[in-house]
C-alpha cells in the first residue's frame, strides 16, 4: 500500500473517524504546579465521584506524622479544596487543642482526629525536606512533594464532573 492516492485516502478516513467519534472527556485530576511560577509539576488521577487526597508530613518538633485530608467541592466559584480532617499525635506546637465552632475533636488511637470543613483556597504547601511532606492518594500511592520542587506547590482539582 505505497500508492500515494491510497495512503491519502486512508489518512482522510482516519481523520474523518476521529472527528466523528464522540469526544472523550479529560480525566478528573489533581494538578500540581509551582505556586508563583505556575510551572507544571505533575497530574495525578482523582476519584471523579469524590475528589480527595491526603497531605502527610512529619511534625517538625514532635517528629510524629500529621495527616490532613482534603476534598474538592464545586460551587459557583469553581472547585475549592476543603480541609475536612486532621489526624495527629501530641499536643502543642501548632496542633489543635480544642475544636472550634462546628468542629469536633475526637480521640483516635494514641492521637487525635479533628473533623472540620475549612475552605483552603488556594491550597499551597511548602515541602520542607525535614518534614518529608507527601501526597497520599486514595489507592495508597505516595508522592514525595520535595522531589517535585523545593518551592511552594499549589494543588487544584481539574476536569472533575460537576455534582
């Protein structure tokens, strides 16, 4: 099939099929960029039914793990990150000691679990090397944020279906 007319016909047929096929919607993703420069760092899949991810880090003074759970919700202003849970061990040093209005602070094993609903917009973190800050996805995969950039990282949900 080296005939130029035949190759052109096949090429046009492929283009026509591509144009006639229904559009494939982009996947619901967590997009990470450098906060100030906008430099693209990575895109990670999110559950389109409930976009969520955890940010875990080592507390700089206590040396224990702190886990912050975020969910992305859509409203008239677009997708917004909501801090909905914080799990930690220890007291003091920037950790909650009491629940605020509309929040609940519960015992969780040897530590605590703070349930809340706080909009964090934009969601920006600074992955300090000593804190081993990492993104924990629903499937258990972890992404060490300091390996993506030493600068502040912005996280946002994109292409998720509207509720």
